[in-house]
C-alpha cells in the first residue's frame, strides 16, 4: 500500500457531456479543425460512412467523400476574406461584421488557430448561442 500513498488521489467527478454550451463549442471546434486541415492541404477530403442497399438486398456500409466548403475566398475587390460559420450561416463576430479581412491566403491557417483558441476560451459562446437559435426566456403571462 505504500505505492498508493505516493499518488495524488482525488474524488472522481463524472463529466457533464449534456451541457449545451460545451456541445456547441465542441461542434464549432470540430469544424474549425476541418477547415485548418483544408488550409494545410488543398486536396484534403474527409470521409463519412453511409448505409446503401447492395446486391441481393443486403445493406452495406460504404465510405463516401464528405463535401466541405472553404470558409475563405476572395471578395469583389480581390481581398482574401474569412468567415466563421456555425451551421450554414456566418457568425457575426462584431456588430454588423461577419468576415475577417486577410492580407493573403497564407494567413488563413494562423487566423483559424487564433479563432480556435478563442472558442476554447469561451469567447464566442454568446455569438454561437444566438446563431444556434437557443430557446429564449419566455415572458410570464399572468
């Protein structure tokens, strides 16, 4: 038993995986990671699994390519702009501003890394909640 005395023992607390804020944060971080991989390698193609009817009526699980849209591109003036999307819509990062202007495409990856750190720190939680259409507090009717 002397070996156990050397360890730092603590009470176990079960992680709360049903917290909606944590779920939204994790969802955005997963998408940011996907965009970072796409920025590193233009030929990156994520895959997903799908069930299809095979020969003889048997259902088979096959791997299919997943469509991923880049969150950055050129605007009408030729500037590189980056949007952060939650679902299909860009997040409003500041009042009336949904895009980040970059000098060139080489800045996409470092900018995505900065955004990922902000998401992990919880800086975008309020924006994500608005975008996700979180239930509003209902007025009490008397």
